[in-house]
C-alpha cells in the first residue's frame, strides 16, 4: 500500500516538473568542456571563481586554531591585492564562534555553517532546529542544511518540505542552502524533482546545493546542470531567483571554469556572482591562485608559495 | 499518506504587479577571448588531378580558385578536369582493378585500409584545419566529428575486408569492378571515406569527383594514399564542377555509380543511366521531422533540436529541419529553444568556441536568403538570434519559423541552412501523418519518455533513420540511407557493403 502510493506521488511530481534524459544531459555538459577560455576571459573566470569559494573545513579534528588559519586564508587568499577575498568560510556549528572571532564582525567574508545533523540529518527535528538556531546565534550568516532523503525516497514530499520550511523559519535573516545530497537521490529525475520541492519552500536568494562532500559522488557537471535548469525553469515561471552551490569534487581551476561556463550558458550573466553561485571547496582555492599566478608570470610556482603543503592553511 | 502539498505550503510571494516577465540575461559580462586553432593545414598553392597514383596537370591546363567561405580569400587553385582526364582516370582504375586490386586477397587489402586510417589519425589536426578553411564548418566539428569519423570508416571497413565471406550468409560475394562516385560539399572528407572505404574493402577501384567548392581535403587524402603505398589507380580524383560530374556519372566504364547530393541532380543522373545495367545508389535530400511529445525530457529535446538543425550550419541532408511539437508543450519548447539559441556562438569557424560557422558558398547563402524571405512573405513568424556576424564571409543567423503550416515552402523545401520550421500536432497519428507528408524520407527524430511510443513511431515513420531521444548520431556500423526521393541504397554497416558487391 505504502509502496504504491509513493510510486503515485513520484509519478505526479515527475509529471509536474518533467523528466531528465541521462544521456542527453551528459552530452550537453560534455560540450562545456570543449570551450576554450583564454587570456582576459580566463583571468576574469579565475578571479570570479575565487570570489565564489566557500572555503570549507568539515573534519572531526577541526580546532579553533585550524579554523583561524582558514579564516586568514579566506580574508587574504594571496599576496596579490588584485585577488579577491573568498565568499565565505564553511565550518561545523561548534566552530562558528571561533570563526567569528578570527574574522571579526566588519568583514565581507561570510560565515557558513553546516547544521541539521550534517551530513546524515538523522537527528530529531527539534535537535536539528536547535542546532541551526545555535549556529545563527554564534554568528553564522549562512546555514547549509541537509534534506531528509529518507522522506524524499519514500515519497513523503510534504514531510521533506515541512522540515525545510521549519529550518527557513529557524534561520531568521541567515541565508539558507539546501543540500540535496545528489548521490543518495541517484537519478537525474530525482535531483530535478527534489530541486523543485526545495525551491518552492525557500526564499529568493537562498541556495540549493548538490552534496555534503561526505559521500562517494559529489558535484558533477551533470547534476550541476540538472539543478541549474531547474533553477532557470523555476525563475522563469515564478520570478524567484534561487542560487546554486555545487560542493565536493571540484578541485581544479579548469573544472571550476567549466562549471562557470555552464552557469553562463544556462542561467546567464545574472548568476555569475557570489550571491547566486558558490563553490563548496577547499583545495580548489590554491589551484585557482596557482593559475592566476601563472597567467601573470607565465610560470607555475611551487606548492609552498600557496601555503598548500601544510595540512591546513 | 504521503501527500503533495507544495503549492499550499509555499511562501511564494504573489506575482508582483507591474513587473515584466522574468528574463535571462545572456550578455557580455564574461566575453570569451578569441581561441583560434593554429595548426598548419599544409596547403599547396595548386592542386592537380590525382590519376594513377600521381598528381597530374589537367589536359585543358585550366584551374579554378577554391576560397575560404569565412573570409572569401583564395586558398588554392584546383585543376579543372576535361573529359579526356576522366577517360584517363577510368582507364587507370580499370587497369588497377584488373591487374592488382580486384585479385588481391581481402586480408592484404585490409592492410592498406588500416594504414590509411592510421595515417589520417596521425594528421588529424592538419586535416581538421584544412576542412574548416575549405568548407566553413566550425573547427570543433571537423576536429571532433568529421576527421575522427572518416578514420573510423576506414577502420571499420578494413575490418571487413578479410571477412567478406560472412557479409551475405550462404552466398559468396565478388567486387563489381570500377565505381564512379560524386560527393557533396557538406562533409567533404567524411563523404570520401563513406564512399571509398566500402568500395575498396570489397575489391573495387574508384573514380571520385569531390564538390567544386571543397576539393582540398580529398586531394590531401590522395597524399595519404601515396604515403600508404596504395597501388596506383585504385583511387582516382577528378575535380571540377557539374560538367565533370556528368562525365564521371555517364562514362561507359563504371559498373556502379554512387551519388550523394541533391534530389534534383540525382534525378538527372538516373535519367542518364536509364537503360544501362549499372548499379546505383543515391543518397539525396531530406526534410526530416523532429517530433517532440509532451512527456519528453524537454531540455534534452531542445538540445537535440539545436544539434539537429544547426549542426554544420544545417548543411546536413538528414537535418531535423521540421520540428513537430505537441501543442500542449509547443510554447514552452519554443521559449526554451529561443533561450538556447541566444547562447550559440556564430562566427569565425577557426575559433574553438564557434558553434555555427560560415555558409559553404555565396550560392548557398543566396539560396537560404531567398527561401527565408519566402518564409517571411508567407506570414510565418520568424525569430533570429541577435548575434554579431563577421563583416566579410558568408554567414547566416540561426533562424526559427514558428506557426508554420504544412503547405508553407519552408516546411516543404530543403533549405540546407540553419533554418528551422516549427509545426504543431495534437495526437500521435497526426504526428505520423505530418512527418510522412513529404517527398523525402531520410531521417526522423522522436522525443518521448515512453518506450513503447518510440517503437511504434519507428515502425510508422517512413524514414531511413529514426533517432530516439537523440539526433544526428552516426556510426560506421549503422546503415544510412533514404526512402522515397531521399534515395536508395545504404552506406555503412553490412548493408552498405552489399551495395558494392555482386552475389555469386
């Protein structure tokens, strides 16, 4: 009985939002990789990508010291003053107050915190909401929540949306990023459907995000494209702009440029800024800096020029 | 009970009055710098005829210019063959067939074909650049499609050459002798490979005439034949315009004629060959229907529509030039299509980021312009991308006609350019009827999430190829060819080989 009704609710949802063809979408994104970005366009892309990084540390062994050095890196990624600051640092809730201390209150770098029993989300709703409120109270500007994948896969879309709506309320003025955890949704059809369910209950300027970075498969050009197209369709339909954050697996500057080309050709110029698009990443930043340095000097510099050899920044 | 409560719970603000509809901005915030392909195409200033393994001057001593359609500059001089040159080419082909190639064991012929394929791969970049300079197609297409696919055809048929006992189970096969071939200008190198590889694998020898605007890569392929040590006379190239083509087609020597080009010329050739015992294959025009049902994955369908009509500037005989879209999603598909077209990059074919290059010739540009003007005059609604076009060279903006009726010229005639006509339908039967209501029958596309509908459509559509949830996919193993006025005979696969042999 349950199985049948869940199948029916999926059917209804897919009919509403439309299906995705796997081969077609993967062929589409393969074309982004053939774009050739040179000279001024490359510089612009690299700098823009730096400004979109959510510099992340999400480890059990994180300490106030590690978070402080991460914050320093976020404020001043490179000696070159032409290199912008990153968009945000992303830390666990317990580290938010340390990040706030390191960054100060007068800074453009925002503090994002994963909350809602990240990465599984398997805690009572009350606990998850309390975590969100605590992070916001400690100074988080942005909350990265995980959706209830169990509820989604069981077809209990109302439950999934109610929980997101409750987190929206708990966020207050903090920006919300809704992590779909695409590898657990498995199909592109599901990713598109879950994107719509989330977008219908969040606010203009809130994000949908691919993944936690804690599973085997994270952001790919394919699932990024599915979500960008969902954002585009939702925007053209309702006028509500939703932002996007691919996270996990984007390690090289070249990859990030390819993702930005996808943004340029799917959502257009209005999404080519860090209010509408972010990269959840850690090692990406140093590769962006290395490429920027190479563009200006013509040579690749050793890793230790970018504070990379150390495990932290 | 799980329930869908989305709309009710949504804090979606009411539509703001007085605001215009939301739009996407595809502007110049992030302009791409030029990214030209710089490989040397190694062009000669003058190309002679290729007869009996040698480059020889035409007996009439005349040459014509081959120009780059992207900037109208002269690339090289091409020999203008005379009837005497065509005679010499056929004589060389007959000698090669009788003396060497026809008797050579298949496993030996295979070695030559493998060698040609590998040499082509070795010089892929050089050939891609030459193809783009000569024909105007974007470098990314000649690099990623034309040249690799040409090599693939030689590889595939090399594989068959020693296995011909299995082409027709229970029968033996024998070569036909000399074959005469004429190819068009839309895929100059690839059409060479389509025509030459199966003919050679079967043991035939060839006299081929490339299109007058695009002879260069064929003659560069002749250099590869020399490097591969292909015996003299096995392949001969004669160059020139329609007159030379007629001499190749109407010559008494060939046992078979293979033609790819317009239906109009195909009919003339067939009239000329009536009453002879020559075998023929004709791959002619098309006006393919690309059919989108309301349950289709629409964004991928839009991608397929774009690929179907704007690939190679629409100079594709199987181009999906008629879009049939179900009424309930017509508006949505058209809106998505327009947004997609706004991001296409039209311009210098040598730029690696160019999606749509130059129209092949002024003559073709004039033809497209004339047909589009007719489409406007008939009252169809026209949309063109607002892209900048280079000042010099032959370019045409990607164009969509919507609200087109079946009787409109742009829905009936093959335009052979980046021009799409959009028609609508309501039911499956109406889609089939409209799709088949054409003199052509080369290809069709079906877009739906429902598998059983794909199977039904592919049996009902009178088209040689039916693509499902994709478009313009080619493979050497897959036979290609038409119904009705799109021609007969197949190229590629086992079926393609059977058109180059007799059963004994």
